[in-house]
C-alpha cells in the first residue's frame, strides 16, 4: 500500500492505542493501521510524512522539531496557538490539530482574511 496518500486518522484519539515511549509527547499506534502518530493536541502521522518541512516553516510558534531519528515531532506543543496553519500547509494530510479551544479568528488573521 502506498501509505503516502493515506491521511491521518482524525479519530485516532479515541480509536488508537496510546503506547508508552520515552518521548516527551504521546505516541499512538493502531493494530489495523500499523503506523504511528506522534502527539495529541498537535498530531503527526509519521507514516504519511515526507519530511517536506512545510509545517516547520509555517508554524508561527516553532512547535515542530526534527528528531535525531530524522522524524518531525510536535516537541513544543505547549507553544501551539491552534492556528491550524500546519494542517493547511501539509501536502499529505499528515497533521491533525485538536480544535478544542481553537481560534478560527487566529487562522483568518494569519491568512490575511481579517
Ligand atoms: S496549529 Fe499553528 S501554532 Fe499549532 S502547531 Fe500548527 S502551525 Fe504551529
Ligand atoms: S508538512 Fe506534513 S509532510 Fe511536510 S514535514 Fe510536516 S508533517 Fe511531514
């Protein structure tokens, strides 16, 4: 299966298993999918990530960091302002941000719509 074209499962927070890793962010797995998702509020489906770095460049608060394993991680999720720009920037739909408490006005502001 060409995993590049499979977007992040937006229901992973309730349907995937949160597994224990020695990482500063949650790691999720699914028996049915076989892939991994890093993070909770800001989540990255690692198997769909092409390391294009667009999310890194687009995030206004520098949430993302490239790990020593050469994977994009949501290391600084606490800095997230829920603007959703990373979701829009990601060409493979590998990112999902939990909109709870999110700011559509912030997104519009960053897009120059207000
Ligand atoms: S929602 Fe905005 S602030 Fe949060 S990680 Fe994405 S681009 Fe960064
Ligand atoms: S924008 Fe998407 S594909 Fe590109 S590095 Fe970020 S998560 Fe990976």
